[in-house]
């Protein structure tokens, strides 16, 4: 259970950590505009736009992972498979974001599927 909760904590933190490259890109775009950050983020291109998309995708992905993890915990269905799949999910999300920043779209999509199917695997363990 500790590993599963650790994976959930890391997954919660990942989208916030992914904001770092966005902030760097914003700073290069005339300085970080803390008054209107979303307007400035909408102007990002290239690396900055990819960093922003990866940041946003982190939140989108977190929702399904958290639901799957909390479901197996609530139903007391946590097992070694669930724990392994949670680790795979977290690792895939880190790799996914790196590939997003490096503009490796095809490989990034493949890694996205690894993470998505690991979440489905976790949820299926609830049955």
C-alpha cells in the first residue's frame, strides 16, 4: 500500500513539476507575466507550447489514475499487480513529458498508451 500511495503522491506532483519548463519558456517570452499568465501561455510556440501541453496533459491523466487507485483501495483489491502497474504509470508519465519536451511525437504517443493501459489494468483489478 505504501508504494501505491507514493505513486499517487508522485502523480499528483508531476503536473506541478511540469510547470517548470513552461515558466522557463514564459520567462524567455519577455519575462513571466504573473498578471496574465494564461494569455502569455497562449502565445507560446515550439518548446514552450509543448511544455504547456505536457503540463496540461499531466492533470488530465492524473484524474483517471487517481480514480483507479482510489477504487482499488476502497474495494481492498490492492495487490502486487496494482502496485507494479502504478509504478509503470508513474515512470511512463515522466518519460512521456520528457518526450513531449524533446518533440518525439510518435514515441510520446506510444508511451502515453503504456500509461493509459496501466491505469486500465489497475482499474480492472477492482473486479
